[in-house]
């Protein structure tokens, strides 16, 4: 029996969170490479009454069309939604918590026999795997705040901790992670973003430039002040001839920022909310400029922004602030304009300069599209497999 390369997230899907996009695209990439990859998550619709789901809860199958469209998944990937009785979870007990149910019941009885290796951001799941004799890969992208259990991190089945930045690596070591088990890699991008969408892009331009604005500037990502969203609204006020479009954020966040624009009398900022990745790809290609306005601060010391690689894959000119994790890309020439963080007037001037000197090309600028291919999720999985012991690696089916 072929055993699976299992990716696990202790949440329900779909949701537009960066941590979920990372683990889901990793699973998708592993499947594209030819591994028997299964993405496992929690089922929000289970009511606990279907006994069949209790007896055989782990059923890998192709993702449904809605989930596949949400994350731009290909059909090689299999998914398995674990039934969780959410009403039972309302009882205040660790024994009814989803983590306990997954790690103490589902994993040893149903998941372990079918699994070759697990890959997750969930430390409890890592521990369950190691204690059940299954190799594990752990993703950790934020500063470590408590010590790691020595019996887990030094266990021969514990293969690697993958992180995105040197400051996070240092914090992992401080909390007991063996340095030789840490692999530092950037996040990646879904190769579907390289596919051109000329008709959809032109339709975006017709819709979004209908009010007579001369250029289209797009921001993609979460709607948080530290990511530069408020800063970009200030910039929009300085560049009234440019239509600024924000893709991402929850319904509540969109409403808050729409009100902020009304309060500040900024009329050239439009918020689209979360877009499925296929629509997002065509929107990025429709823009005259893509903006990465991240502020300086703690998050700027370790972020590996996925949208930065999506931007490059679109072939659209990029304007970015000079935060530490992006400094290594300066020499590559894939960013059209750099500017000092936290400075709205400097950012406005930089955007205007790029609009004046780097006109939009319908087929995109090929240099950035060629450069970014080294950061595909498939290449990231390949790099991770190089540090996994040969005896622990999943079998390639093709």
C-alpha cells in the first residue's frame, strides 16, 4: 500500500489566511511533483450523528470544485476533511477539543496506518506523529515563545523545522530547536499565477478604470495597518488620477476601510475583498503597478510575503518598501521602484515614477516571471525533501 505525504491544518477550509495558503499550496505542490499528497483539515458541517463518519473518518478524495477554485488547486491533490462534532466542542474540556480528538483518536487509529510522513504548522500534531512512529516536518514562521520538548526535537523521526527568516531561526534555536534541523526557505507562489489571462485582465481594466482614472494600482493581501494599507490610502489621496484597488481582507475589514476612506474623503480606493486565486491572477496582470507598502516594525523583520512572489509571477511592475526580508531582491532587478518605509509622500512619488517610466505590457515583463520560478511551491518541497532522511521520504508515484 502506498502511504501518504500528509499535510495537516487544525482548522476548517476554505479561509483566506496566509498560514493556510502556505500549507495548502505545499500539499498541492507535493501532489504536482508526484507524491501521494493528502491535505487534511476539519469538517465544519459534521453534526456527530452519522456513525459511518465516526467509523471511517479518513477518506482521501479529490477536492470539490469550490475548494479547488478558492486556492487554485490541481486535481492530483487529495483532501480529507475530518469530522468534528462542533456542538461537543462547546463543552469546556480538553477531551472534547478538536486537537485532542484528532491527535488522540483519529491519528493513531485511522491516519497513522496510511501515512508515510506528516507536514504541518501544528505542534501538537507533530508530537502525535513522532510518538506514533511517523516522521514529521514542522513549519514555524513566527518568533518562538516557549521551549520545545527535547524528546521530540532530538528524535530521529523529527526531520526538520522549516522557517522563512533568520530572526525566526535564531528564536527557534533559543527555545531548544537543534540548529541542524532548521531549514530556512522563503514562501512560494502557485505556478498558475504564470498563466496569462488577457481577456479577464482587460475586463478588470474596463470595470475599474470606468471613472476616468488614468492608471490602476493594485494591492493584494491582508488588510492590516502594519502591512501598509492605511499608508496606501494616504498615497491614494496624493494621486487622485490613479485608481487604487485592494484585493483581500474579511468582510468586516473591508467595511472598516471603506468607512475610513469616506472619512478621509478618498474616492479613488476600491476594496474587492477576498478573490479566488484565478481571479486574483488576472487582476494582478491587469494593473499598471503592484504595490507592496509594508511598514517597518517587528513583522517586517521576518515576513516572507507570498504576494511578493505572486506579484513577480504576474510580470507587472512592482513598487516595494525597503523592509529587511526584501533587501536580497534588490540586485535582481525584479522591483521597478524601491522607497523608504512609512513615508506616504515618498511612496506616492515612487509609484508615479514607475507609472511614468515602466508602461504596462499586456504580456508582462518577462524578467520577473523568469526569476520567480525558483520560488515555486514545487521547488520549495523539493528543497525540503533534500533534508529528509531517505528512509522517511514518501514514494514518488510518477
